[in-house]
């Protein structure tokens, strides 16, 4: 009888523990969602082949590792080739807006494609570009969400178009540089050249005007890429050797799009900046994840 009594006590204790655990789970807060809206530098890319044949990654695709997924989930809606205009016109922003609930975040980063001359994508800093950014911010707030505005990440460009012909002349050791104007063999310098102009200034101004959280993604990535220099920085972008990857059989020299390592590093750099400004996200930030990529 004594053994039976002990077993009943143990069963009762176990039941109480289960009830408590279920109660805690029931009252556990809903995970925060960070929605991502932007272009190819942020977007999810297909992962093909057992050897990760497609090396390109958007930094938003790699962001989840820096946050505790029990409390923060990344929902990446960024898409290749989209500008602030085309993202709205195609109904992509409407889809995101309808999913936002109070306490969610929306990271907004456009500029690369707003610069294009294409009518379906082009906007102008100071007018149409600013208006679209303000719309994202205002409508996020209407849904109880928290907007985080960023400017574009830097391109890895250590040369200027204006000196490419002269540099080609020196590089090739020829007398008539005009013959090689299409050779596109500019000599790289040690200094990054800005390619975004007012498209990185406009988000800064809009954020200040609307009191919106702002991350200087361009400066953060510029300083990091600059510190690596023109050679080592290629390790973060889609500079791929010929014949190694089926997705780029002839190789690739891409100074805009990040590779796997680059996506991980930039995600870490920008996550670090986000949590500096937001106490809630900081609680769920996995700081140790930065060590894997030697981010201080």
C-alpha cells in the first residue's frame, strides 16, 4: 500500500507540473514578426544543389539566426528588382500591411532600383521616393507596427567611371585608351566610391521628419567593406570563379549582390544596429551569433 501511495503522489505531482507548463505556454507572448520590404540585396534567394550552387543571398534571408526564433520571427517580403514604387504598385506592400499586428516591426530598405531610369521603378529623392517611404512608415504605424527605415547597403565599387578609360590605359600599357573604352578594366583604388547619391540621404531626412527609427545601413556597410579593402571585400560579394557553380558557369563579378558569407555578415552588422535602438528587440538578440563571423 505504501508503494501505491507514493505512486499516486508522484502522478499528482506530474499532473501539477503539466498543468503549470500548459498554463505558461498558453500565456506565452505571441512571437514578434519583423517584416522585411526591400530589393534584391535583402531578398530570399533560392538554395539549389547539395553544394549550395546558388551562392547569392539577401541579408534579410540570413537575419533569423541573430534573433531567438521563439520570440522573434523574420518574414521576408523583399524581392529582386523592386523599387519603393514597384513594390507598392504590384500589391506587395498591401500584402505585408494586411499581416501587421500591434508590436510587429517593418524594416524598409529601398534605393538600388529607385535609381533606375525604368518608368515602372524610378522615383526621385526629395519627392516621389520620399513620399513612398513616408507611406510605408505611416501605414505601418496605423496598424500598430514599428517601422525601421534604412538606406541602401553600399556597393563594392573601388573605382570611378570617370577614370576607367585612363586606368585601362595604364593597366594595358597602351597609347590609345579610346580603343579600350569598352574593356571595362578600371584600376581599383583603396577608397570606396559612392553610387547611391541622394538615395541614401533621402531616407535619413524622412526618418528625421517622421521620428522614425533609422539605421545607417550605407555607412555601416561602407565602413566594414572599406576596412576589408578592394581584394578581401570580394569575399562578401558574388565574385565567382569560372566553372565552379552551375548557376554561373562563366563566373561572375558582381559588386552589388552578397554571397552566403556576405549575407551573414551584413545581417549581423544591421541586426546589431537595430538592437542598439530598440530595447524589445535587444532582449531577443543572439549576440553570440556575431562571433561566428568575427563581428565586434
